[in-house]
C-alpha cells in the first residue's frame, strides 16, 4: 500500500499533463519555500490494510476523553449529557446526508428543521430573527461585529477582555481583514470595567461586545453595559451568552440587547476534539438584512399546505454578490438538526433544569474547594457553571495529579491571561455527580 495512496505513477503523470505541470511539487509553488515540507512523512513504508488498521487503533487508544476521565474542563466547550434520541435521529441517512437547501422545492425537510431551529433560538433570546449558518461560537462574534459595522456604517468595535480568548483571536483576524478597529476594554475583578467601557466608546463605535456569563463564568452587568452602548446612536449591543444560562436569566431582549451570539455545542453536540460546532446569532429586526447566511421562512404551497422557503440569503454565490455581508457559503445542517432535536427533547423545563443543576453543582464544588483556604477564589462575583481558583501550587502540577487520579482538570488561565498564571478555571456541568465532585476535592486537598 506504499505510500497509502492508490494512484500509480502513470496516473500522476496523466493528471499533471492534463493541467500542464511536470511535477507534483509545482502544485505548491505558491507556498513560500520556508513553509513547505521537504521530507517524507514519518510513516512506515510497507504495511497492509490489516496492519494499518491495527496501528491506527493503537494510536487512537492513547487518547483519553470524557468517556475515560471525569471532566472538569470547560472554557467554551462542555461535557453536557446528550440524550440518545439525538444521535439516533441524526444518524438516519436522509438527515445525515442532507447538506444545504439550494433547491427549496425539494429540500423541505432541511428547510423545516432550519426554520424550527431559528424559532427556538428566537424564543430563547427574545430576538426577532435568527439563522443557522455560523460555523462555531467564535465565528459568531466576528460576524456580529461585521454586521454592526455594516448597519451603522462605521469601522470601530469595542470589546471586553473578559470574552473567550479564542473568540478574541478570531475577532482580531476578521477585523484585520475588514479594516475594523478593535478596542479592548479592561477587566476589574473578573468582569468588564464599565468605567473603562464608557471612556472607550466614541461616536465612531458601531458595536460593543460583551460576554455573560463571561469566560471566567462571572455574570456581567448587561443592563448597564447596554445603557452605555446605546448612549451612541446606532451603536449595537452584542451579547455573547450560553444557551443554558438563558434558561435561568432574563432573555437578552429584556435588557435591550440588539444582537445575541454564542456557541451551541452544548445543545446535543459532542466535544468532537474541537468541532464541528454550531454558532448562534440572533438579532432585532432592524439588523435582519445584514445577517450573514440565510433565513428560512414559513408559507403555504398551491395546495394550502405548510411549506418552507429561503426568505433572505445574503450569500456571495447569489445575485448582487458584491453586496454580500459575509463569505459564509454552507449551512450547518447536521449540527443544526442535532441542536433542534436536543432543544425539542429537553423543552423549557429541561433546559432550565440543566442550567440549575450545573449552577448548583458548580457552587457546591466552589464552596467545598475553598473551605480549607488552600484554594482561593480568583474573583468575587456571581458565577454560572464555571469558577476560577488560585493557589500556591503550579497548575501543571495540579492537573497532572488530577489526571493520575482519572480526572480531567480545569483550564490553566495563564495560557491566555498571564496575569492569572496560578489560576485554574473549573467547569461543572449537569453530568457531574456529588461523588465525582467530592473526589475532585479529595485529590486537590491531597496535593
């Protein structure tokens, strides 16, 4: 099977000749030489299929995930319980292979679950419209920023440093490409410094981005921040949040928020080594024509039966592509379906119960861990299902001891926030039991 590719030398020569090249290396001429691989991959030269499968399984068995370890790691992706009905339904071939509704007349099933997802997200957030086309939570921050700039016709976004650091990196990348100025607001005791926010908003500000619960799990003063943002005409208040927090807190619409974004991974999507995930974006009607992706609407057909159509699709492949608001060119169909099935299965009470259990269990863990004084709170604000603790012990040593005990430890905050180098962020979802939390405390106290 060397080199594990079925094409023969003759096949390669024929394909290269067809496109006018003399060697495979010419395919990569546009990549600077310093970034090209100049040697063969470190793979065995000769193995048959049976040996390759065996070797791959041995490699895979070295991975340890949430099925092998008790997980207290969060920071944007969480070990939530996924009802068996979710995987059972999305594994059906008609769902598993559904891609994107290019032809609405033969894509009614796809259009329906996109419509249902949009409806559920608007009910959760209180917003007027939502879509189902964002790749992940980090992308949603960036798309919302661009949308706010397009709406206000300005090129300045103000963002709190308390948002997810990965989302911040994505935001910086997108803003750089769009020539948008990104202004960061300082943190005080784990939440946005609203005095600094007030100072940094100007008449050129198109939008303010806040996350609550923020990356540290702390609840922000969304109402006050929205009031400050709306002090500038046409300045959008963009709130990133957790879907389960919305089961406990007031809908963002009641705070006057203009755009809601977030990550839908917890809604029936496995951790999947980091993806694929699903971004949430919902807004007031005023921003509807600037929303990226597509919106699905409900109507009736010639026989007066319920039917679905693409109502708005601001996409670069369509007509008037020069006015497209985003380069999103696909649809998160399978992820959208999984999230829709999850929300319909859980219902209002189920979503609220997940939030309540996560919050109560996180507070139980927090109180037990801080009781001895060996681990201290990094911040002193109300929190949702995550909290940060600091101590005199290095985070690497703590997480190594936890791993040895079969526990996946928290996120070392020093990776993204050097000022918090001795702090660890712990996440406690509804899956964690009292026994598991007690075991975490026992191991930490014994270090």
